C-alpha cells in the first residue's frame, strides 16, 4: 500500500521543517511549500491525501488556498487543516464555513498533529 502524502503549506521554515520531519518519521510522504501559490501548484500536481496550511502567508493566504483547492474536483473532498496561532471561535467558524476540515493551533504538539493526521488518513 502506498504511503499517504501530506502537503504542508507554511511560510515559517522552522515549523515547515519540523512538520516535514514529523511526517517522514511516521511513514508519510511529505510535500512542502513556503507560500500559498506554491502550495496550490503542488496540490494540483500531486493530489495529496491531506493538506495542512498556515493562514497568514505572503502572496496567497490560507483562505485563498482553500478556495482554490475546493475548486478542484480531485482535491475538494481531501482533509484540509488550517494551522494558525490566531484562533478565536470566530476564526474557527469562518474557516469551517469556508470548507476547512479543522484547525491545528500553534504552538502545536507533535502528538496532537499526528492524532489528527492519523484520524483522517485511515
């Protein structure tokens, strides 16, 4: 069985590197992008099984990335998680209304990330 692919779209290099290493250690195939434009391009090319995306990024923010992903029939149903330090109930409601599967909060713990990823990649 092929390894699940996880796309990480994050402009912070430390977080992006940490998540990439975490996914590799758990046997997933990580892809990463440092901005939304690159993330959408990778998503359309590789059709990842799950996407983790920062909200506040240069060039294209997380909401714009999600809107582009939802336009693609082959990606629209894939689990999509926002990753953000700024999460109020209003932010979460806005993201879920836009079509996100859920939120991962910064700072995050590896076990919290893995729990969500494993739950959605069964």
